[in-house]
C-alpha cells in the first residue's frame, strides 16, 4: 500500500512538473525582464488588470449571493430512501451540467438570452447592457452559480440530521444553528468554490470575447491572446499580462489559506466527529417505507434544470437532423472520443493522487507527509492561474526538440488537457478523501481483513460514486476542450468543437448548430451515463467477488 | 475434322489456362517494368490555412484538377497550417530548424507577404514569373514572387430588413456611418486578430491620414462588438444581433446562391473600399531541389489559368485575380467601388498603427 502510494504521489509530481513546472520555469528563464518591466510600467496593462479584477470580483459575489441559498435549499431536502438519494444525485448532476459545456456553446446560449435579439432582452435585460462588462458578469454568474450551489448542496446534505435536531432540542434558534452548525461545516467548501469561481472568471476567455463586445472590454486572458496572435507566437508582449494574471489567481488562495487555518482545523475535527457519530448521508440506513412524494424536491430539480440545462438548449432547437449523417461529424466525434481515452486516465490519476495526497498529509503526523500535502495543495492552487494559451506556448518552447505543434502531439494534448482539468477533480474528490471511515477500517483490520480488503469493503462504496461522477464531469469537460487541441493537433484532423468552428467559417450554420447539439448531448451523456454505468458495473463486480 | 485439327484443338483446350496465365504475367511484369522505368511523381508540399484545405474548400478542387492535368507527374500534399499568422510562424520555424517543410504557400495576403518575403524564392538574378501573369488584374499584382490568385473587396454587408430605411437609406460615404441612428448597429472584427479588421484599420489610416484617430474614436460607439474573427462576426450578423457587418462584397453572392438576394446587400463608398489579395509563393526550400522548383512553377502557371480561376468563386467565395474569367450568375453585378485600395504596411508600421488604434478606442 505504501509503495503504491509513493508511486502514485511520485507520478503526480512528475506529471505536474512535466506539464506545468518545467515549461513555465523554462519560459521565465528565457525572458528579457527589462522589456517586461518596461511594459508593466505602461498604464494599459494595469487598466486591463483592473477590469479583469472588477468583473471577476462581481461575478464571484453574485455567484455566491445566488448560489449559496440555492445550494442550502437543495442540499437541505432530506435524502433518506434509495429513491430520494437517486433523485438527489440527479439534481446534483443537473447542477454539474454547465461545467462540461464548451464555453463556445455556453456563450452562444447566453447570446440567445442577453444578445440584442435575446429572450431576456425583450423583457428585463436592457439592450444597452448587451456586449458590455455587465453581459460578461451575467454570463460568468450564470455559468458559475450552479457550481457554488452544487458544492454547498453537497456539503449541506452531509450534515447529519441528528446534529441539527439536537441543536434544535437544546434551544438553538435558526440564526444560532446557521452560525454554529452550518457555517463552520460549509465554510471550507464555500471558500474553495468561490476561489475556483474567481480564478475561472480571471482566466475566462471565450465568454469575454463573445459577450464583452471587444476593446475596451478586455481581460488579461484576451490581451494575452491578442498579443500572441499579433506577434505570431512571440510571447514577450504577452508576459506582463500573464504575470499579472498569475498574481491575481494566486492572491485569494494565499489570503484564504492564511486566514482560515483555524477554521479548517476546526472543520477537520468536526468531520472526524461527524464520522465517529456515524453521520453522513451515504451511511444512513434506508427507511423501511418510501416517504410520500415531496413537491419541494420536484421544485428543486425544476429550478436546477432551469438554470443548469434549459438555457443551453434554447438557441439550438431548430438544428437540422439530416446533419447527423455527415461523415465529417462522425469522424470528429470519433477523434474527440479517442482523445478522451488518452487524457481522461491521466487527469484522473492526477486528480485522485492529488486529492488523496493532500487529505492524507493533512491528517498525518509525519513532517514529510505534511510537506507533500502542502506542495500538492499549492499545485492545485497554482494551476488554474496559468492561461491555457501560455501553457501551450511554454510547453512547445521548452520541449520543441521533441514536440512540434505543427506535426501534432497526442502526448502534449493528453498531458495538458489533464493538467487543465485535474484541479476540478481534486476539488470534487477532496472532501471524500478527507473523511475516511477510520473506525470501520480499524475494525475491519482487527477482524482479520487485509488493507485492500478493508478498503474495498469500507471505503470503496463511499468513494466510488464521487469518483465516477468526477470521471463523468472530466470526460464532459475534455470533450469540449479547444485550446490544447488547436495548438497540438497537427495534421490529425478536427475534433468536434473545431469542426463546429470550421463549419461556421464556411457559412454552414445549420451544420454548426447540429454539431453544437451533438457536443452538448455527448457532454451531458458523459456527466450522467459514465457515473451510472460505472457504479452499476462496480456493484456487479463487488457482488461477484463477494 | 482432320486428325491434325483435332490434335491442335485438343492441345489448345489443354493449354488455354496456361496461355491466359502467361499473358497475365507478361502484362504484370510489363506494367511493373514500365512503372519502374517511369520516374516517381514529384510531391509538392503546400502550406495553407484551414478552410482553404477543408473538404469543400478551393484547395482539394485545385489539387485534383492539377494532378489530372499533369497525369500524375506531380502530386500535391496540402498541409493545413491554421490561420495566416500560424502559417507564417510555421514557415519561420521550419527555416530555424532547417527543415524542408513546405515548397509552396497558398493563401497569404498582402499584409503577411511583407513578413514572409524573406523566405520566398525570388533571387535577383532569376526573373521567372508565371507565363500568363500579364492576364491578372492590375490591382492584384504586388511584386515579383507573389502570385495573386484571388481577391476580395471589403465592404459593409447590410441586413436590409433590419437596417433603418432599408438599402436605399444606406450611407454612400464613410462619414455617413457616424450618424446617430447607426449607434451600436455595426459589427467589425478586432484588427489585432483578424484580416478583415486589419484591412479596415489600414484603409482608414491610409485614406484619412492624421484624422484617422478621431474617426476611430467617433466610430467606436457605432460598433456593437468587435469579435476576434470573421466567422464569429458573421455568425452574430446572421443571428440578427446587428444589421451590418464588415465582410466582403462576395458575401452577397453567397446569399444570392441561398435565394436571399434582396435581404443581404453589400454597400461600397465613394472614397473607395479596401481589398485583400490572396496569393501563392514558392519558398526558398526548393532551391536545392530543381525538380520541385520546376513542379512548383508549373503549379503557379496552372493556378492563374482559366481552368483554375473558374473554380475560385464558388469554392473560395472570392473574386478571380485573372481578367475575363466567366463568373457564376450569383457573382455577376456585385457592388464595385469606384476605387479599390490595397493597403500594405510593414510589420513595424502595423505595430504602431495598432497601438494608436488601441489608445484611441480606449479614450
């Protein structure tokens, strides 16, 4: 077990250094710093940074204001019976959906809502707000509030009903229960999701380009793109923007880790308490009788559907079905799926290794384990701060002896796509890894079970649903990934998102619409079908092996 | 039947299969020898942009017509190199790595030409030019080494159903676009990331001179959005987001083909409109391969021939560079400006211009 753990952690470190550390440090070592400081002294870089900060800040605030109550409501609906738990899983799946959408599809959908001809523009959205900073903030909030709601709902659903009942019996009012019971439980997940939203808004690219209306609405990421494009791949001009972006994404991580050390420590001890009390939704024994139908549950799923799925299908209802027979479409789908077979396993190795390493290190008394955990935590915090464009360019420049973007490199695509997705997998898996069933594991070992046997019968049933759901989420995200594929595809032909862009360029708008529908359906399929199939397969395998 | 005849017939019946086999083997050996004796085809590698080489693009149609014409002596391998800026990067990278890479580039425009010229086969002592270069329209010819094959005139495309007052009310001068009813009614591509946007910027700079900055500043409120590329811009236009988009006069031909001849119309101005010239060039990589150089020149001869030029309109939605090419019905009577300006700026001039533009639209 310890050898496997060492190999796993070694693999995570190696992959991160190959994909991020070496390219970024190699890139920084080649830079003419005099020129960079001169550019940093120019006010235009700072005005772009100011606008980036402004839109990211307000997008995060609004995502929190809307996402937290929604998450508390959805997560607070009890899930006692298998039917209720499966209902809850579906609702969580609906909230997860926007995250697997390619930003182009999401942007097109938002145009259908808040563009000059948009559905909302006719009723509540002033036309003058279209193609402005307000439109960017709207799209970021619509895209991210479901993530905040999901993380809060997941945490809320894990708070044992007994604890709340006990607090109520002991005379705690709603405000006191919120302050002393819910908030400390929810705070780590809330802070981590808000940091994630802030970082995502800082590095957001397509939504800003599509909905911002162009200069003067420019963020650091769009400036990096125009600088790179302008100078034909020379990144010197893009570096000041990339540095400011890195600083901006790292800042909240540093501040939150300094401020919330005590909160995290307290939460960890509470989680231990929760475990020792046998708490947690997944461990509640099923009721003997199915509870009566709950309209509140239906409304919650309906609201989740309205904000999580419905907006993305509005613009593409009139797509033409005949395009489904197009050979180019089949080939592009095949290529996209083939790429996932490379990048998904790497992303899962990174995500699982990182989340389990950090969780274990936080519990461990050994200094080495704690340092490893800190390093892995830092990687997760740092990685979303790197622009995909900068990472691709840096990767190419450092490995140019072996990797030529024009020749194409599946290895580069696989590694860089995995690097882009793994922080999200880490965040999804960490809570599960952070609260192992230590008492049950110890009991299993005392009763003669091997470490593997104990893990298989105690931990796996708890971890596998989260693991499969994160696998589905990652697969959906990778389907729509564009930057890395564009950079390193070489002559290997187009993936589905690239084919859609190609069709638009050739005036083939009907085909592009249908392509978008296929892409969204595939992404949705990945989010729901992979977890369900994998979970069923895992249960069958367990039954066989038992 | 005489005994001799019987013997002969019998022997023929017996030997027929063997004779057939013998004949087959002779043909196969002969064919093999013939193909072994004939020289292998010269393979030319061509870099171009994505949509040019796409299945419905001009590239595949041109290449197959050329290979048919040369009876397989020359084969063309099209290599997609992203957009024109990526194409330039790739040529530079090949040169740094001393890699053979491409023998020809197709689809470079006048702005890219100035930056790719150093990599092109155009030695001073070699005055070669395609045989029928004189048949090309005068405004498409830039300089030796650049072989124009098509061009497009940039123009504002109007959705006349949504344009206030319809097509008749469309402005005829550039200043007319600054009128208040047109506020947030136009879509222009970002000049930093798109060729049409850059064409607009360079044209206004050339025509308006020192007053250009003032014009850009007053023009910004008229723009609804500045998307990164032509495809996004045109997509928004067709979605009905704005009634006008910066595109090509040939976009009208596309809509005519779709049966929408009255709705989408191009407008040109009295001061003139800018044009984009697309061309091809042989790279210096062929200098050590005389057979490739010869084949590449043969291809350029073909590229401006009547046969190849006739493919341009419906395959690339551009106008043929050659005079007198018979155009499809949808391309006839397209809007033609009184003056076509072909803006050409050096790399440093472009950088300076873009800086001025960025400052002007932010202020």
